[in-house]
């Protein structure tokens, strides 16, 4: 099993009502190019993180065709909201529309064991939209501070859910072990005989999904980077940025957290393999 990520699909129906090539020829047929790479590299068992700005639609019913296009592609999809996702609705409404085809994980966190080429791994993931950080040239304290503070609270709530989910998964594995084989107190056996999980030594990876980057244009520390450090996030995945200056300034890591920019145009309209 592999884990991929991409953001900023900026879909608008088929044929598109808002073609993205108005932002430059590099956007020509961008969705067809993304789908080609997606179908060639992602299996139904893989995970795909979608970090916002999925559709230009203004209402959920208008976004349905774009969401169904995404849902038709391989992989288990987890989506957070971007600043242009005006169609975003309540969790119940979105679930009623898409069922289990897309999991809208905005403001929440979860964890699961995946089988990688290196063996079993416990991954915890969750996320929020995030927001402009203080010190950004577009940040206005009068109008933006309250939104920034609210997004920090939502981000921390997602991180707390991730930690609780890690604990829950490990406890479930220990319970399964005790039921399956009382003589192997530190092993859990999955449904496949060749897959043995060493519960006490299973690697754990925390992945935080954001739409906005976790800092301002100067890459200065922020409330979001404080949370990365406080909750020991291994990988922070984000999009939102679309210009070469921003592409060049983003560091590869912040403290001990690996940073992954996955804006579609930054990735040349290919998915980024994270794990």
C-alpha cells in the first residue's frame, strides 16, 4: 500500500466552465494529465490525500460532477477544504452525496495500519484548511486574526484526534493479540498469514494535512509550526501556492517535520508519493 497526495485540482465540470489555462499554458488539459498519472500509479488499496481547492463550484450540487470524477479514480480518498471550496457543506450533506467514495476529514483525525514495502506501519492523519499567518503581506489583524485563531484551534483538535486514534488502534491490536494467541502477547496477526505486526515496535507516522502552508511568506514560525513541534508531526502536506517564487522559498523541513508542497502545478500535475 502506498500513500499519495495532491492539492488544487481546481475542477469546473466537463468540459470545464473555468478552464485553468487562463493562468498559463502549463495548465492546458491539466485534469486529463492528472488522471493519466493517477490511473497509472494508484491502486484501489492506496490512500490519496486531497488538500483542498478541488472545485470552483459555489454549491455542493454544482460540485457533484467534480467530486464524482475524483471518486471514480483508484484509491481511498481523504479530503480537506481549501480557500476556494465555496461548495463545502455540512459533513452529513457531503456524506449523503458521496457515501464512502470520499472521506471529508476536515477538522478531524484518524489512524490505521497500512502494509508498505518495508512492512506494517501505523499512520495517523487529519487536517484543516489552516489560514494566512501573521506577518504575511495579505494578513490584516483586524479581519484575519480571529480566523487564524479559529483555524489553530481546529488544527489542534485534529491533532488530538490523531493521537487518540493511535492509542485506540494500538489497544485494538493488543486486544486482538490476546484473543488470537495468548502466547504471543506482542504480536498481532492480520488476515494474511505473512503479515505479522510487532505491536510494540511498529513504526508510527503522523501526517498533518493543511491547505495553506504552515507559515508566512518569510517562512517564519507560527502557531501552526508550534503545533507541528508540540505534536511531533512527521510530515506536513499542503498546497495553495502557485507561483515560482513561492515554490523556490518553501523549505524541505521545519524543525523535525518534513514539508511536502503538493499544489498540482508544482507537481507538474502528478500525484506525489508520500509513503
